[in-house]
């Protein structure tokens, strides 16, 4: 396949400018790939390339307050799952997406559950044909949330990009194996320079106020229970965010009770698998192809 280069795009959604990458043929089966809390859509490059080469169109947004998307002027109102779901719905409207598969890492998976339930945005329930949630669940460990808050709420600043890369290699070690080139790209696509010339991660630190203003935002069993589409849950075997007892409960209710939940433990990873190697991508491809058939 003679694959066109991915394009970088901007769109106004719910009064905010949102950036996204667009991979693969424009007439391909659509995958929306949504990143984690303090990350950007460029984390999905390997997944997007994998599926684009197989004829899928893959759309990778930057959440408001992350990457190249606009920062919220009212963070307490907009940095929460319900507003992210509004953006997702508006994104689908703007791009005329009436059928898609959703792959979400951590926060991106939580947004996917909120959307797929239809409780927040009814149209999204009809659009989402399959849902992959990467190391997240309808209830997550409070200790892990506190760990994430501790590094994301006060992002460090460094004199050089290489120092920032060393920080990323430490804090994101649970992602599993990344090549040197992938670590470099992760760093360069999530770096912003401060007025004093130092560099820091490319997101709005106010986004962690979600956990202060909306402390139960990630307790979403009501959304999970309402999901009728097939769900694949990837859990890093060493994850501190998704507890095994939560996986057991997921099997007994919602998609699990209806027999449409699959769970795969991913070796060599904690929170969250980077979705960058065949062992991560092949089960996702099998799941999406089964749902698309």
C-alpha cells in the first residue's frame, strides 16, 4: 500500500481548538485512539501506523490542555470526563464519523467508557462499535491516582531536552520497552519551552484539578454497566492502577456479564502498556477485526 503521510490538523470543538493527527486512507474503517492523562496523541504513533498500513483510518486527538490543543480558560469546569466526552462527540460530528472503534489509554479509556455508555452523549453509544481500554477500569486505585498527581500536578523543568528525556524514561518506565528513537520522539512531541528557556512537559498543570474538583470522576461503574459494545481490557501485569479484584468485578457486570468482555494481561508493563510492539498491537487488531466483521 502506498500510504500517505499522516496529517496534522486543528478543529474548533465546543468553543476550543483541538489538535489531532490523521493517519491512513480517508475511506478506511475508523479508529479513534485517545491518549492518557498527561500525554498527547503522538503516543499513538506506532498503533496508528500499524493500522494505517492495514487500511484503517486512525485519528489521534490531543485532549484539551495537552499537546497542541488549547488550554482551558475554565479548568475546573472543563478538565473532567463529561467535558472530554462532549469534545469527543463534537469531534465525531465535525468529521462525520458515524461508525468507529475506540482505543483509549488510561484517561482515554475512561473517556471511551463514558462515550460508549451513551449516558453522557447518546450519539456516541451508536457510533462506537468496539472499545479497547488500555490499563484502566470503571474504578481505579486511589494510591495510583495520588502517584500520578504527584508528578503531573507539578511538572519539573529542565535546562535541556536530554534531561527531560531522562525524566520521562524514569517516570514512564512502566510503559514497557521503547526503542531509543521512540523515547526521543516521546520527549520531543511532549516538550514545551518556558519563558526562562527551560523545558517542561507539554500540558496544562491545572488539568490535575480534575482530581480535586471532581474527586469521583473516575468512578464510572454506571457507564461501564451501560456499555453494550464489545470491550477489550489490556492490563499491565504490574499495574498499580487497575486492581485484579476490579477485573473480577468487571467480569460479573456490564459487558462482562453479557459475555462481551475480554481481558488480556500484558507482561513486562505496569501503567500503561505503550501500544508500540506486536505483543500489544496484535490482540487489538484481532479484536477490532472481529468486531468489524
